[in-house]
C-alpha cells in the first residue's frame, strides 16, 4: 500500500490499523504450489510409505552382491561372461574324491607270490614242467634205442625235480653272466661254482640239454599241417 506524503502529512490511528490489517492478511494467505510440485511430493510420500525395513535389507544385500561381483570379476561385452580379476591358484591340494584308489604292488596272481620259488612258478608253472618231463623222457627212449649206451644211468629218465633244478641252473648261469662261458669252466673245481657240481654232474647237464623237448616229436609233422 502506497501512501502519498502530500495528501496527508500525519497518519491517524485508523490508517495504521488498516495498514497492519492488510499486512497480516497477506501473511495468512496460503502459498499456492504448482500441480507438478504437488504430484512429486505425493509420489515421494507414497514411496516412503511402502519402503519397509525388509525392502531396505534386500536392497542392501543386492548392493553388496553387486559390489562383490564387480570386485571379483570383469564383465564381458555379452553381459554374461565373467573374467576373474585374480589369478587362479595353480598349486592346490587334490580333493580326496579325485585321488585314484590304486595301491602300488603286484596284481592278479602275482599277489600270491610269497617267495622266489612261488614267483618262478607263476612264470613256468607245474603243468609246463610236467609236459617237459613227459616229452623229454619220450626223446630219451628214442635216444636209448638208437644210440648204444654202455650204462643205463647214462640215459635214465628225468624227473620233475631234476627238470626244475636244470631250469634253476640255467637261470643261475644267466645271472652270473656265464652264458658265453665254456660249460667245463662252470663245473671246474677251481674256476667254477660249487652249486653246479652239487646239483648234477657235467655230463648229465649236457645230456638233459640235448634231450629236453617241449612237444611230442612223433606228432610234430601232423601238427605242422594245421
């Protein structure tokens, strides 16, 4: 309200009352807000009403997961592939479920080996030795009929124990690297071995080597046809 000083020089009580009344009425008028501001405020209030504690906890948990994944991985262009930021440890202990349950040692029939003799029996078993004795004696009979021996003991039949001892002698000579040594030297009292002389004589050893057979010579030609 504008008051002209030329119209009135002094203000009366009524004028002052009117001025004060007009100012108070202006203060009491509500401030009109725009519709947009009101709608925004309403939206904010609506969101705050439904933002419960459980939703806040979920949002916090999701943010933690996102931060953890972002810290541990690089996300590829396809928005799916994750590349680990840290090097994969190359030295790690193998899980017990992935360890092979294989115990080192003999397998199969070799588990039954308890001595050197039982180990030898797994290579050359009793059936093989029986066949050698059988076919060797057949050839000894043939030699006895074709060659005249002065003494029967020079062409006597062999036995299972003697053939086993003969195979043992051959194995022993091979271990001692005497396969190219003269047989007489192996039975010599000075340069030979005591064990060779104790098992059998020099002549018997050579006789068995000449007569040892692994099949029946009488049916050999027929078996060759097949």
